[in-house]
């Protein structure tokens, strides 16, 4: 339900909503702190390889140096856990959390467009946005990978830089909900990011509920992407979804190997 009285003309109501959602003006100090926060979120959402785990003391110190904000408090909760974990355990947890669970993949356009042709156009639009602002993302990841989107936001600033994050807020809400349901400490990193975005509307909450129940759009035939897999929900990009087994005619064959999803 809208918080604005129904007697207010529709045009005025729309403009008030737009004003509420418009990025706030920040002082240079606030802008720098915000950019650092976004960079830290980007780093902490990357695969914890040897380089990243070796930098844990520096990451924790950078979080401690942030201004006292809700985002900084969430990040401090995460780095407190991150700093004391065994490196191999961190790697396993990351793979299980972001690569093998359906509702917590980090490719944002999937939640908005699913496996449809519109997703390809969305990826192209993101790439062109980066190029238009003079940023070369390299060739290691898709342009909608959340750490990539966060790095762009940190470089380009709260207006055009953070526009992709605002556009994909519903997907971010879904990832945060999935991480919370799974009890993953990475929920604190997503929570930190969400504090930097406009609060969700009732329409946002309803859309997230639909995503949880139905998954994103799909125009592929015969793939069955929303069938039983892992903890349920739907599969993010690059997740291996095995085909449904055929009904046995006599005795089932002996299992000789196990196929796993990619990291």
C-alpha cells in the first residue's frame, strides 16, 4: 500500500516517489567512504583464493576505518567471522553458497530476465554503460556479476554508477533472503549493500515473493530449471542441473561416478 493519500493526483504521487528514490547528495568525505564501502563489499563477495585470504587483516582494518554506519557494522560482523576461518573451509563455504545453491547466485540479470533473450540484451546494455563511462572491466567475468557491478559503482559514483544496483534491487533482496535462510555469514555483506540503496517498496517485496515462488522468466523448452535441486528454488547461471533420470525398466544400474556442479 502506498504511504501517500489517494486524494493526491497521480502525477504528483509519481513525482514524490521519484524524489524519494533519487540518490541523495553526499559530501566529498561521504562519497569517498561510500566508494570504499562498495569496494570492500565487492572484494568480500569474490572467491576467497589465496590472495584474498592473505589480505584478511588489511580488509578487517579497512572495515574498522569506515565511518560508523549500518553498512560498516554489517561488514564488521562478516570480517569477524572471515578472519578466523580455515582457508579451505572458506573456499568450500563459498562454492556451496554461491555456486551450488539456486537462489544465491551472483549474476544479477538472471533474477530479472531468467534464461531469456532479454538477458542477453541486458548484459550488452551493462557492457555499453561501462564503456560509455570509460571503464574497461577486463574479460574475466560477465558484466552482471555482482562484484563487477559493485566495482563499477565505486568508480562511477552514486548516480550513474549505482544505477545498475538500484535496477537489480529485487534480485539483491532475493540473494540476501537466501543467504539468511541458509545461515551464511555472507548475509551480512548483502545487508551492508542493501543499506546503501533506497528502501524496498511494497511492489519490490511482492516481486521478490513471486521470484521465490516461481523463479525468473524462462523461454527454454525441456530444461526444467525449477525442478528439485539442492535446497529448492531456481538455478543461477553456470549451475549444473542434472536431467531427470528415466524410470528404470528392471534393476537400476550401479552408480559408478558422481557428477558435480562447477565451482
